[in-house]
C-alpha cells in the first residue's frame, strides 16, 4: 500500500522550526497569523493587495507568493516579506 497524492519531501535545508502546518516549503516567523491571510482562488485574477496587510503591492515589486496544496495563493508585500518572513531587502 502506498499513500497517494501526498509525498513528504525531505529537504536538507537547516531550518530551525518545522512546526508550520502548511504546504509552504519554508516558514514565516513566529507570531505569523495564517488565519489573517486572504487566499486567492486558483481561477481568480491575482490581487494587487498584500494578502496579509492589504497594502497595495507596487507593480514593479516582486511579491513573495505562497501557494497551498489546492493551488490557492497568497502574496506578501515587501514589508511583510521582511517583517513576517525575515527576508532581507
Ligand atoms: Zn503586507
């Protein structure tokens, strides 16, 4: 018997906390509230708003886009990338 559909991938990245119960390959910082996100349907036009703080993401900015197993996506503005995900500018 094999479990279908879902394979647990083992990554070799030295991440400190793997407690994020999502499909994201990497996790946001502590205190990040997944319930606050506005997920975009797979068949809808991507929003120009940050899914976390609802700030408008400038057209020439490259947002961080995270999708879940069902293909729903969220995107993060620069500020949230930095504050919630720890990205350096
Ligand atoms: Zn934001």
